[in-house]
C-alpha cells in the first residue's frame, strides 16, 4: 500500500478498531495527522502507521 494513500475517517476507524469520536479526538489532539479536502477529512496511511508505532513504543 503506497504511503501517499489517503484514508477516510471510516477507513481509519476500521483499521484501528476505534469509534468515530475517538478518531476525531486523536485528530483534534494532533496525535493523528490529517488534511481537509473541501469538506472531507483524510488521513495519510503513513500517519496511521506512525500513530501505531508511537503507541507500541509507549507501551514498551
């Protein structure tokens, strides 16, 4: 999967198995990077990978 691919909030919810409000909370707190295109919010695949890596590092 290319790093420049953009995911919807719904796709991130499915990948991380989190609820919508949790994903938006992560975006608001700048723990998950996102961009806005028009009225749509998109999250780069690389941002999801970085978030997961940070969570793993914190848990270690």
